[in-house]
C-alpha cells in the first residue's frame, strides 16, 4: 500500500533539488519548523492550552499598561519601567506564538528565509531589551531604597524615557549583525530547524561552512548583554540588602515588599534563558524534545507570569485592577 511521505520529507527532497551537484551551493529560500519532535500527533490538542496562555499573556500585559496609563498616581519610574516590560512581553510572545499555533493546527511548517531572519532578529533583540529594562528596574529599586532623597531627581521622567530608548537601541544594535552573519552562510545539507520558531543557535547549525564567527559573536552578546546585566542586577541587590539590614523591622518588610515582584521577574526571565543556553551548548541530538520545550518556556512563561506576579504582589496595581472589575478593595493588605 502506498503511504504519502510526511511534509518534512518532501521539504528535504525539495531542498536537495535547490543545491548543486556537489552540494555546495547556497540556495536556501525557506526553512521547515518541526514543532514538537515526537509529539506530532498531540500537537493539535497542545495548541489549545498554548493559545490560552498566549491570550492570558497579551491581555494581562495590556491590562498592566492600561492601569498604569490611566492612573496618574502610578506615573512613577517603577511603573513606567513595568509598562516597558509589559510591552516587550507582548511583542516577544507575538513574534513566535502565531506561527507556532499555525504549525500545530494547520501544519504550516514552512517559513521563508527572510521571514525566519526577521523572526530571529525580533526574538533576540526583544530579549536584549527585556534584560536592559530589568536592569533599569533594579537601578530604580537601588536608588529608591539606598538613596530615597535623591530618587525624584535621579530618575526624572525625561531620564526614564531616555533609558527606555537606550534599551531599544541597545537590543537592536547588538542583534543586528546576527541576520547579516546568517546571510553569508551557505546551506547545503538540510533546512529543517529543530524548534517551533527561528533561533540563531538553531539556524547557524544548519550551515555547511565555518560558523566560528557566529559562535564567537553570540558569546560576546551573551556576556556583554545578558551576563553583564545579570551581574549588575545581583550587585544592586547586594547593596540593597546591605542597606535594608540596617533598617527597622517594619522598614525592612516595606523595602523587601517593593522588591519581591522585580526579583520574581528577574528569575522568571533569566532562569529559562540560562537553561536554554546550557541545553543548546551541551545537547548533541538535534531531534531532542528538551531544547524545544525549554525554548517555548523561555518565550511564553515570562509574558504570562510577569503581569500575574505584579498584579498579585503590587498593592497599587492590584487595587486598581480590582476597581476596574468593580470588586471591593476594602480588605486588609499584608
């Protein structure tokens, strides 16, 4: 009995037709995203909870932005940075989830070469922007707790705006060379990616040429952006801890209370990122499910959890969200 070949087999055959007889011509015009390797039969049903999480992420972050924008009492550096974080979370989840859902529901596995590079640039640059905003939020907490009398003069609205612009420029500038480097590589073996979206680490491994430039630049970006940011955030909290330990118990509880949400956001962002980097660095099998799951967690979990954490742990935002839904707020807050 004749059995039709899977879509990825036809794509592999088509790709082999695009290269020269010696297999050394660069003719990649599209890539294939395979979704969840080994779970192809379950992908259709898994898409429903993923879609629900995506909607929660978008609506939750939009609600944070709306509440901060409409409440003049929340027009402070901490909440403005939170709006930046929410905007980035919406963009970073939207850059990957619609295509992922199309793969799971409609088997739309093909992505054009230029579209793949654009998605790769968007994901990596937005990640860099989020790391910068988290660093700015740590600096805000440091000034507010360690130098409270100078907080209003150090973090003025124009300065906060400049920090936001700097985050965008920094993220885009650091990641702009990645698509250029990928453009220079020949692809003559396979065009099947091991993830549900385009990542630099994944795309460059398909090249049949020396990728040392890509690897070295990727390490430079990780160290100079994510590594430096996480180091400075840790240092700022060491200074905050040193200051807080010299306060009264009541003041300590208040100071720690203003930092809990940000600390959670830092862990929610950096732990999946570090985990994904380690898996990519040490995983040898391209068909392994673990890197794919880690990549999906990295892009979906922070946008989902950040508005929940800030909505639950930040009294001012929680009260205004409850008021938005006409829920009484005459309860004692911890």
